[in-house]
């Protein structure tokens, strides 16, 4: 995939996480390269030839799932494809956020661009037009064992059914197409099945969670050092020699980051000998944050492979033998499901240790700071309750971190007797990531307040940058006020990447 200044082109190069986010979140237009169009058209010819020959091929001349034993005559092929879309659009619950639906649409297109689906070019281009015209199908969040339902609701709009959001209004799919000047399509052989198939929904959702995790890893390093200073931590635990004798890459990167963030800290220098050894939530930051970085890198490898894979079933190959159609299980999402569970666990751990630092900051018996970080305790509760909120969120994350991938359940009359639960794993990962942003935002709020007690000593170069951007929006707390707006600001500074970007502008890029 190639990203130009204002568009993303699906072509010969590897599809990247950043390019997916550019289209899904930032509305970059998407375009198919000439070679991609040729690949799609070539394998479409194979499907049409096999259909004309009435070969027995899953989902083309047979039903699907347990119904694969039932032959489908050519006269019923079009009806089968439409019926597949309608019957599989069974999602429930609140609609997925727009950027998540768009991400799934992008990966549907990317899946088809591999040239192994046998779908018509005009069908793929209709999906591209929906994306570029910002027609977002209404896709219920719940009800996917691994794939099918999310894509089905997207596909409903393509055939003039279902619902969509267009120009800030919710309307019928047919009306959205009409207003955008797009004709509904009539699905042909295999197309309904191809639109439903693949690991695209779990991979798309997982990619969005992963992208935000990169930012969280950096934000956690920055804000943890604000807490480190406020808790009078000793920097000797961050000596680079410790990572030479325990050479995990993430630990090594974290120590480099911490040194850069703390550079020129008068607070750290003043209190470097304050205690012999800090609590684990302070001194184990390189080990914990580092392990989370290594876990996220594993997830990144899996996601990058999966988004550049053909995950349809059956797969069509335009080979020397005149074409082959192979039923397989590339649509099984075990790799993504395991990776998403690992992502949830790692980001939950990053938030867990952040909450422990919040607890220490607000507890005078551990922090040597004013109770709940405010003068006039008793009358003022200060930051007592934000710590409660962080504790609730980390407890929720522990539930969400229970692995989905170890579960399975039989469906389709026993034909689908092991499912990945990958979409559930990805949706849980998104929840953990959003909670982590909130928790780390609360640590930003508390550590900024705690640093007020160390004037006129200056914090480190990186911690000062983070403190300064927070104080642009949120003043110090001198007496109780309504705190949830402050918490929302802190979360937003994390989620949008503004805090990390501003800090890196001052100290240079951090490693993940």
C-alpha cells in the first residue's frame, strides 16, 4: 500500500497500520492501483468459468456451513448471495463507532485486493465509493463469533438494504446510496460469501486498539516519571547496566526513555538518595513497561501479517492449471484472537501499575505529600475519588483481560465446531485501551498536582513538558471543584496523542 499526501493507494506494497488509521480515523481517500484491479478481474474470470461449468465449489455451487452438502443450481446463485447477506446480518447492540466500521471496510477492500476472492471489481469499487463518500453503515457491535455479522451489515448497504450514517444523519441504506449517487449492486456468484468472510473485522478493530497502544506506551513512560519525581524516587534502579544483564528489548528501550524524560531533573537529583529502595510500582517501571512493549511488538507482527493476508474461503488461484478454488480455513482468526488477548493483558498491566502509583500519590503514609494532594483535608477531598475511579477501571480491565481465545462453541450444525472468538477479543482490547487512557490520564492529573509541592525545584525536561501542556487546560487544585471535566481533559490529551507529541517535540522521539 502507498500513502500519498492526501490519499492511500492499495497497490503492491505492504499495507501498514498507519495507513489503515489514516483512512479510518482521518478520512484519507482510498484508491485501487491498476495492478490491484487486474488481480481482482483475473480471479473473477476463474469463478465465472467454474460457475458456467457447474463445478462443485463451496459457496458458489453449494450452500454454506452445514448447507455445503446441498447443491445450488445456477438459476439460484444470485438469490443465494443476497440471502447470505440478509440472513447473516444478525448483529445486536449499539452501533460500532464510525472509525471502527470504516476500518473494517478498509480491510475488506484490502482482503479483496489480494486477488484470491473471485469478487467482481465493480463490487469492490462500490465499497471504495462508500468509504470515500463517508457513508458509514450502521453495524451493531455484538454478535460475532469471529467474523460474518459486522461485514453483513456493511454489505446490506451495498445492496440497498440496512441503515447508514450519512451527512450526520441516520437513514436507510438505499436513501444513503441515492443521495450519494451510488447504485445498489446485484451480487453474483460467490460475492455474498466473500463479503462476509475473512478475519477483517477482528483485524481492523485490533489494529485500531494497537495503534492507540503505541501512544499509551509512550504516555505511560512520561507520566510515570512525573509520579517518580513526586514520590522522591531513586533513579539508581534505572541504571542501564541492569538491562545488560536482563536484555529484554522493551526493558532496554524503557530505560533509555526514562533517562531522556528525567534529563536535568532537579527533583530527581535532590532526592536520589532519599531511600535505599523504592516500591515496585516505581522501581520496576522498566521491567513492567518494557514487558508490555515487547508484548505489543508481538501483536504488531501478527496484525501486519494478517492485514496483508487473503482470508476468504474458498480461495481462488489463477494458476497454470486454469484456476483452482480451494476450501480452507484462512478465515479462522486464531492468530488474531490470541494476539488481541495478549494486547488486553499487556495494556491492562500498564494501567494496573499506573493505578498503584496513583494510590501512592494520594496516600500520605506512602507519599510524604498532603493527604489526597490537597491542603485543608476533611473539608476538601482533593483527589481521593479519582483514585477510586482508577481502581474501578483497572478492576474492569481484569475482567476484560480474561482470554476470549480459549473459548469456543459449536455452530452451523457442527460444521463450524471451533471458532476463534477473535472479534470478542478485539472488542475487549478496545475497552482495555480506552480504560488505560483514562487511568493514565488520572495519573497525569495527580502527578501534576503532586509536583506543585516541589517548587522551586524543576522537574525533568520531559516531565516539565507534560506538566506544562496539562496546566494549559487544567489549573492546580486549591480547593474542591467538579473534577470530571479535568479528568476528561487528561484522557483527551492521552487519546489524541497531544501529550506525547508535545513532549517529544521537547526531548526527541521515545522508543516503543
